[in-house]
């Protein structure tokens, strides 16, 4: 019997990576009921990362009351893996765009709750934190999380304050001496799926703040604030590193305030899940995401999976919602073939409702070709 490994990302806003795996498996079993199917739902650092880790490795979720994007108290959860020593935190759990509803304003939102989750995980005995960036409503450079951890920020009048996107420009001094001792000895790995620097035309403010509610004038002001943060932190070089602009500049903040290394999210997930060890004996890898486009070539799930499978000589089939122009690079990177699940020309909202069954039927047709 052939063996399939399913390693998809979510179809954002439509199906979680777990639901994608379930639909793919149903499609395979329509044609080959006795096939061996291994499911490894993954994420690249954004929505669904905690669930992906817990499914792959085991563990449990824990809840905590922390600050939301506007300093309001909310309940957020994080994962503790089966070793009891590793916490997985999605920053979007308490600083994510869905939490602001129709109040989008990246000049006022905070990552303070993210720092609170880090402290909670450390208090629970975790010695390693995997921080997942993505889906943020913020543009504070991670200063909120740093403040929660005990780092103090001061303005020109010597007043201590918690910076948000709109007040980064007011920082004149940063005191790191008060970092909570709970974080001593805790290592932090930061997962992100973008390679943008902190500032400039490709930076956090100009590229991502508009989708968080910023107009052109606010984006310019936010960028200036991030530049000031980098200057005061004496970290201009880090500001230019790939990924520093992730999640409203939190990629930068994780490096500067928490001594964290940035990694492309999918690489971390595949390492922790033992993907390379699971590949031997696999006949086909199925992966996918909601839309494959040129941005997918920059280290997201499909290409991360494809590169590793290519080294092992295992064919990779990407089953996606939409296929953009300009994705020829995917084939050189290890993708064998790409199929869209869109069987009928429909508006997005109608297509979303059909997506699970259309995915199942598309996978079944692909398997018929293979066997």
C-alpha cells in the first residue's frame, strides 16, 4: 500500500491545517481505503501554530488572563509541549488583529499581553519558549512585551511609560536592568514567515500597518517611531536583519529585548516534529495553503516542506485554493505539481463554503492519477 504524508498549512479564514489534513485523508481513502496516511498539520508561525505543535508532539493548552491589544483583560492560551519544558506562544493570541474587531489602530495597540504570557510560561517551569509571530494588530516593536517583562522605557521628561506604535518616537532611554528573574535561563526561539526589515519601504509600518488600519500619514509616523526605537536601542544593524519587521516590528523586539534568534517558522516546526525522520518510506507528500503566490517562495509552508522532501527524493504535491502567476520557482524548489481545488467559478465567500469538499474531491482525483 502507498504511504502518504500530509503536511499542509491552514487555508486562512477557511480551514485549519488539521481540517485540511482531514479533507485530504478523506480524498485519499475514497480511492485507496487501505492507504497509509500520516498527518502532520503545520503552521509557519502564525495562526494555528500552537495546535500544530501539540498535534505533532503532544502536550496541552494552558490559559491565562493577560492584556489584550488595548490593555483590556482577556483570556489567552498557550501550549506546553509534552516535555513540560517548552512553551509555544502565538503572539496573536493576545495581540492579534481579530481581537480588535472594527477598532483597528496600530498606533495604540500593544504586545504587553505577550510578555505576560512569557512570564506565565516561565513560572510554569518552561525553560524554552517558541514565540510565533504573525497576525498582529500591533506596531510597537515588541516594546509592550518588553515592558511586561520588566524593561523600562523613559521619555525626555524622565517619565516611565509603556510605548505603543504612536509613542515609540518619545523613547529617549531604555533601562534593561529590571528584566524579570523568572526569564533567567529561559531560551527563546522566534518563528516568523516574512523577511522584512524593521524600517523603510519594506519595513513593518509601510508594508503591514495599512492592513491594521493605518493610513499613509500614520504609516510614515509609525516608521519614524520604529527608527527611533532602533536608534535608542543602539541596534540599527539588527533593524536591518530579515524578519525584524515581522508582527509590527516584534521580530526586532524579540532579538533586542529577549536575545532571541529569528527562524523561518516552518523550519522550526519541521525540526521539532521530526519531519526528516518521518520521510523514509513515504511515497508522496501532500502540502498546501490557501493561495500560492510569489510570497510563498520566501519560506512559507509549501516551500519549506518541498525543499526537505526534495533532498529525500520524495514527490511533493501542493493542493491549494488559488494559484498566482509567478510561482514557477516552486518547481525548482521541490514541488512536483500544483493543483487548485476551485472546481467552479465562484465568489470567494461562496467558494469558502465549498472548500472542504472541493479539497477532498481534488485529492481523490490526484490519487486516481497516481494509482
